[in-house]
């Protein structure tokens, strides 16, 4: 596993845990392919979740880019890019 793949996996686990806590769902329901629509998360909840992740990870994400994300995986990719810079 490369360093970037390891970072991706770590970021997925962080995002997954944030969704589990925010939505009170089982971790098996939150996969990279899970859409925000399937998880029934609205835009306000998503912003709150992302702000928490930014604080936890010490990063800043462009909310216009976050709003373009449709799945957990796309959010993980955005976070990985921010942490890789």
C-alpha cells in the first residue's frame, strides 16, 4: 500500500466515523459508494459534518467543491487532496 493509499484509507475511516456519529447508522451502511442522498443527509448536516472534519484534520475545504461531491468516496478524495498539499 502506498502512502497516498494509506492516507485515503485513513481519511475514509474518519469520514465514515463522522457519518456514523452524525446519522446514527451502522458503519456498514457508509461505504465509498454511498451517496449523500442514500444516507439521507441534507446540505446543512453535510456542512456541519465537514466543518467537524476540517477541525479534526486541520484542513480547510472549499465548500463549493464539497457541494459538488455526491458520494462518501468523492468527499474522501477531496479531503485526501487537501491533506496531501
